[in-house]
C-alpha cells in the first residue's frame, strides 16, 4: 500500500481507501483497497473498491458524501462519490496521462460504479496532474477540488462534481520536488472557536528529512483563491521524520464531533519498495487530530496529536515520578514490549542529551532524544534493527526545538515497526519506521553528560 485515499465518514463508519497493488508488495498497477472502522482503532478489511479499467489504473483521490445528490447518482438520497486520478500511458503516443474521474456508491461504499462520463477533468499537456481532494465549500455553495499539478496546486469549482472550471493556482515554499496529494481545510485555533485555512501538500523528493515529506501553509480561502500568511516562514514542515507522507484529512466528520482528523502513509519513496517485510508492505500512521496553535507575533503552527480513541486501547501502565536520571543510573523498564503509548515529562539544569531508548536489547535500540547544545529533537535509528536494506534508511534525523525552560514533554507511540513522536503537545512530530527483532522490548530513559529529572512517566501497553 501507499497513500491513504477517499477518507470519508458516513453512517457511523470511517472509510479508509488506499493505494494498493493486490498482486505484489511493490508499487505497480494501482487499485483502491478499502477498510472501515467505527472507532479509528479497529479496522475491518473490505474487498478492493476500485480496479483499473480502460482509462487506466487508479491513483490517489478523495471521497465525499453527496448529501444533496448534486450528481444525480442517488435518486435524491445521499451517497458516496469518489474522485480519483486515472493514470495510464497513452495507447498510441505512450505519453503519461493523468485524468480525474468519478465512481459512486449507494450502499455505504460496499460496491462502486464508475461514472460513464469519465474522465471529468483532463489536461493534455501536463503529465503531473493528479490526486484530487474535493470538499463542499459552504461559503460559495459548490464543490472545490484541489489538485497537484507539477510543483503547484490548482483549484477547480463545480456544482455537480462532473463539470469543473478552473479557479486559481497556488505555489510557494519548497518547490524542489513534484507536488502530490494536496488537501485544503479549515482548522480550529486552540482555545478559540476561530478557524484558519490550511493548505497541505506533499513533495517528493526534497523534503526536510530527505526524500518524501509534507509542507503546509496557513491562510485564508475565499471560495476561489487560497492566500497564505507569513510566507517568509515557508516551508513549514508537517513532520520531521522520514516516514510521513501523503497525509489527507477525513471528509464529513459530523459537526458535533468537529475534529479535523487525518492519517498519513508511513514510508518514503526512497525505500518504500524495499522495506524488509514479507507478505505485506507499508502501513498508515495512527489517526491524528489537527489544530492550530498561536506561537506569538501573529504566527501559528499546525499541531498534530493522536486521536483520543487511542486511550481506549491502553492496557496496563507502568508509571514513575520525580526520578533522577544520570549516565550511570538510567531509568530502566525491561520487557515492556513494542506496542506502547508513552507519556513523558523531563526537566534538567545541565544535560548534553536526554531521551529514551525504545525497542531496546543488548544489540538494538531506537533513540528519541533532545540535544540541548544543538537545540534539536532527534530520532536515531542507526542501531534500530534491520537497516541495511537501503542506504538512505539508517541514521539520525533532527528537528529544531528551542526549550528555554529546560523542560520537555514527549508522547511516543511505538507499534513494532513504527515510532511516532509528538513533542511539546504536538507542536513537533517525527515519524520513523524501524525493523527491530521481536524481542527487543526494553525501555529506558537516559542522559548523556549531566542529570535530568523524570517529572512524570506513564508507559501504557497498547492492546493489539
Ligand atoms: C504519492 C503518489 C501520488 C499518486 C500515487 C500513485 O505517493 O505518487 O501522487 O497518485 O502515489 O500510487
């Protein structure tokens, strides 16, 4: 699998479609795989939803609830419409063609019909023209599509999802790689009832940690154009790890819930086809909630936090409080396993590095730490287990994080082959894959030179 696609909430179910090659564990002719969940934690596989046809294979896209039957597909009732990219090389010219198409389902996504008028949006001279994300814009009373076009996004508008007219372009920030999988949505500012619009877009290659990754812009959307604020701060990176790509948000989460929820693919095109797994390859992040946090001077940052549903699958916890840690006296919790939700608050006066080792044994460890000289948070997977399957996998990735109070708050989700790090209540996130031995299950809080205090530690085992 690769990108999440068509995420939509309908009739009590979260749908997750995804880029899927059912016949191989490497990227190939793409289909939409399908899974559903009622709580974002327990997922049920459903049969493949969309398969290649005469227009090509099925690349990324989105799904919406057509509440008012604007398409006429549903005899006046609400139904699901998927808007996706048909990808093929032209049978005669062999040129790559990427064209937007529709499919619809009147039975909660169990069966799908491709629209007879496909494709609905084409562009003859642009080979990178893909990944439509569609939403209903109340202000202008129409559908808006945000589409990745080489290293920009284009916005289109429609009354019926079938006929689209061009509205505007947007391009800024990092334009080194190809832009993919954009999303545009309002996000609540923490502690207020106010919203700002966020435009998210993935780039490959050229992201902050190397290879694939995402950037975002904060601003306003007037129904036609997106305008970014404070572009002098660009690029703003979504995640400083190597394995967070193609994140897109759920459509139609009920207003009484009100959250902006999203999920991303946990890999990197540098090595996505080479990770050492058998019979399956690649996975999604834990679903995360997005908010905006004011950071002074009229600036905001996007905050990611694991959805609260994670707390419902917590099992037994081990806790510690007010424990001093030095180089010779780390805080050790042996045999806690590899499926963990860790909450940790640290403080120090003088320390060179402080952090945790997860999935640890005598031979293996993955470090999540803070380097106080460099003022950087880091994840180091150099000795995390299998790393030599690709030259760009091993190593240490870092993110700038000034901590003048010498206090750090960390939340870390570990799930056998992934480590998702959230620092400072989600202000910074780092997502990385690891491939440890199954019995590398020790945990430790460490310092390098100096002493730190574990103010609070709660290490929850997560139920499978
Ligand atoms: C991003 C991407 C998309 C494309 C899909 C193909 O990872 O390249 O742009 O639609 O994957 O699988």
